[in-house]
C-alpha cells in the first residue's frame, strides 16, 4: 500500500473517531473494529482476539495505530480486559512483526502509574520514567501492553527484522466533548474542595474525575497519535500525552496538598511557574514528536458554556 495509508484498530471507538478524523485529510484510512465507523472509510470487522483475522487485516500495511481495547470503566469481567487489551495487542504485534510493518503506535494510558488516594506520585512533574505500580485490572493491562511492545522492539533490535518502530502513548483522561458537560457539573459539586467557584451547568455528574485533575482533549489526543505516526521515532519509545494545564484550572501543588495531603518532591520547579500547570510533563512528546497540546481548560469550558461564562 502507499505511504499515506494507515490502519487504525478501534477506529470506531470513543477516541478512534477523532484519530480517524485527524488522519483523513492526507491519508487513506482503513478501520479494524467490531463495529463500523461513522466516517466513510475502508472498514473490516475484526475481533482482535482472532489472530488469523488480525494477520489477514494487517497484511500490506506499513503503519498501524492500535486503539482497540476495552476502555476504563466498562463493566466487563477482568478476564475480558486481559483477552482484548493484552492478548489482542500481542496478536496485533505478532501479526505486524510477521508482515514486516514499519511502525506501530499503541494506546497505553497514564492509568498505568496506578496513582490513588493512598498511592501518590514519587515526584512532580510526572514523566515517562516515573515507576508504574498498577493495582486495578485495566491499569495493569496497559502496563503489560507496554512491556509486550518493548519485547517486540527488542526482538527487532536483535534480528534486524520485524517492526522497525513501536511508540506507546500514555494519554491522561480524555475529555470527550460528549462528556465534558458532566465533568463541568462534577467540578461544580467539588467547588469547595478544588478552591474553584465552578460553573452552573445542567448535566449529571461525570462520576470520578482524576485525583490530580489531569486531562487531554479528544482533539489533542488524536493529534498526538498522528504526530507519533509521521515522526521519525526510535525503535521503542513512550510518551505522556496531557494538556499543559489542569482540569478546573486548579493550582496543582496547592490542590494536591489541600485535597489529598500529598507533598511529592518537586524535581523541576520551573514546570510549575505556569498557572495551573498539569502534574504530567509532556516535554518529551513536544521535543520528539513535535506535538503540543493546543487546548486549555478555558477553551474546553467556553466550547460548552460560552466564552463569557
């Protein structure tokens, strides 16, 4: 296939729709999923657990974005998370290796760090080198996906064959437009905790915002996958993907201290000179991929409640 073709697994999903849109202007897109995408693109119905079907679908492609997975919060048994997220990713990587695919970009998650109320970060800002200590099943599957990818990259380095470059992206919570009103509603209920007046909006609450008020918009997350596909990348690389500010525009250090009693070591004070800086350091993606988050929380709010709210 031509160099401007791209295979996107999970292209019909919550983030997949936006990634397809990001690639469409100058790429021929083919989607692998268990349901058809809303866009008019090539589509093949494939369950990632069926390695023969995956191998057939991968054949002839030079670049792949792998998004197909059971998302966080979906009510399925733990073994289904493993079958789809871990076994499905291994199937994709094995098929890509056998078919000589040049690049694979995988969706991991910042959830793999395993942060919780009783498990704060070791230091701030959090970077790609911070230890991952997952406890929940979903978080564990994302860590295992990264380790599988690293293993395949190591095999390529030893043999010179297989997948030339594998990139794992770790997005934080993706603030999808359809869910943003619920996030705004929940922030309003937590106004006293956050030290933020909140915004009156008629919507059910989201039901579990990130402890550190981290986020990235769907548009920026999709742009990161596009950037990772087109950039000249190392045989194996991992990048954090997050907005440069915090959800609700809270002062991160003050919020973490007040709301959770966390006082992590500050490794780079310059990162927090910006107002409401994200707890996640995205400078590696900015440097290597040429990707910079374009949306901030003010733009997210104004897109839903108007610029003067």
